[in-house]
C-alpha cells in the first residue's frame, strides 16, 4: 500500500452546558467535514469508500471521548480515531459547569499504488 495524504480538514466544536467531551468532539469533526465536498477520490479514479480518514481530536480529557461515536460521523471511508490532550475547559462563574472546546483534524489519504 502506498498511502498519500490528500486533504487535511480542521474544525472546532463546543458543548456549552453539558460538559460532554464526545458531543464537543463530534461537533468539531462535523465542522471540519460539512463545509466541503471532497472529489479527490473520484479524481484519482477511486470511490469515496476507498478513502482512509484518520481523525485526530484534541480535548482536555481524552479518555472521556467515545471513539465509536466519532467514527459514526464519517459518511464514508475507512476510519481511525486518535484522541489527544488539547482543547479547552471553561468553568462558569459559579464553578458548577464547564464549557468544553474540542479541535478536530480529518486527515484523508488514498492508496495511490499503481495510479
């Protein structure tokens, strides 16, 4: 396999009231994906299902993100998810609730062997 990075899409998402890290991560990934239409697979003579999408999520508490829910956001392709420390937590004035900010990168690659 000769994998070649074709696209890097970047997004940001929040959960304003629920301190839900997965929700913020999903919104970040959707922000990255939903602002474009990738035709790179077709241009390389491949189907969209042949794309490899590595999702990199940054949140303050990576262990609180459900990777299976992140994979479920992707409309097609083969996926992997990596969650690392990043993003922000913002405590409200009363100290009773957090706003979570997540960052996401969707790194799209194709196997260009023989293309």
